[in-house]
């Protein structure tokens, strides 16, 4: 019993010491000339003000603090810009300054330690991934080659809408339908597969179940988690977020690698994976499997 009391007491003192250190660090490191900001709480900053839907929260704050104001999400500084002219300036004159995304647990594990096109910091890797995507994936020629996939999915979507309201007016939940349409178009272009639908529309039900489950997990774990903004919660892995992300990352990597391996040495195709694997044959050191997964 005495040993347990000693352990708990030590942990409590450690937590208090870390919290005190974080507070001092934030107060002494406060940048100059920040936009106006609401009163904040120690450690949490303005996290207590964040309520869904976010755009309404930000709109309410902008009416009081102006079109450019700052918030602190735990240890991270966030600047909210709602002025169209200021936003344009951010993405033109100051685009390089604002090009990088802050590191996160999601980018670390799901994003291959920030080496994907979406999460990579501005630099040689990002420029290389962008060049490949612009020339080999999103060029007019490549997009026209998979035009049939997009047309087919739109026909299925409209047919489903028509079937639901063939007799009478009916209420339709479009959010999930648009989500399924988007995923089917993406995966059709990437791997020539459909994962949402019924009966013969989905060839491999088991694979489709795994994919849909992973997408749900990514949506659940990839949101604004307190652990990303409060260091002490991240250090103790509050809620087991990092462990869950590590497990999900292994499943995602195995899934993507299986798609790549399936296309190797098989029939010709117009999908993104087929095309990148054809380039891999002539430049294996450049178009690696990891590069293909980073472009997904």
C-alpha cells in the first residue's frame, strides 16, 4: 500500500511540475504583435471556447475581435482569418510562410511521418510528390483516361436517387451518399475498385468492409483531438489515441501494399496504381512503393 501511495504521489508531483513548466513556457514565449485574442485559460488556452459547428464559433468571435484574431489551442497558436483579401494575401504573398502543416500524431502514423503529399513540409520531397501528381495523376490526359469511371459512378448515383423517389417525394440523406460517391470515384481511379454499393456492385465484400471500417476510424481519430494540443495528454497517451493510431497505420499500410502487389505483373489498366507501376519498371529507385502510397 505504501508503495502505491508513493507511486501515485510521485506521478501527481510530476504532472504538476510539467503543467507549471508548460504555463511558464507559454507566458515567456508569447510572440509579439499578435492579433486580438479572447481571455484564455492556463494550459487549455481557448479550447473551452471551441464548440461545434466551428464556423459559427469563429463567426461569433470575429464579430467581437475582428476578421483576424488569434486563439491558443493548448500549446499551439492559431490565427483565424475571415477577411477575403487577407486570405488571398496568405495564399499569394505569404504562401511559403504558411505552407507547412503543424506536426500531429495522425501525420506521424497515418501519414508516414509527414511524408505524404498532404502532410509533407515544403521542401524537396513535397516538390517531388507535387510534380509526380501534377504530371502523372492529375494531368488532363490522365484524367481523361479515367473519365469513364467518374461517369459510371455519377450514373449509379443518379439511378439510386431516382429509385428512392420513383413513387413519391421522399427525404434523402445526401451526406452519406456524396461520401460514398466520392470514395468510389477515388478508389475507382486509384485501383479500379468499388467499396460502396450492393450485390454485384462490390466484387469483394470482405475487402470493402475493411476499407469502410478504416475510413470510419480515420474520420474518428483524425479530428481535433485534445492530445494534439495539450502536451501532457500526449505524453501519457490519454485515451490511448497514439496506440489506436499505430494499429490503424499498420492496417492502412498493409491494405495499400496489398493493392500495389495485386497490380504488379498483372493485366494492363488505366488506374493510378497501374500507371505508376509501369513507371516503376523503368525507374524503380524513383517510383518506389512508398512513393505510390504517399500519393494516395
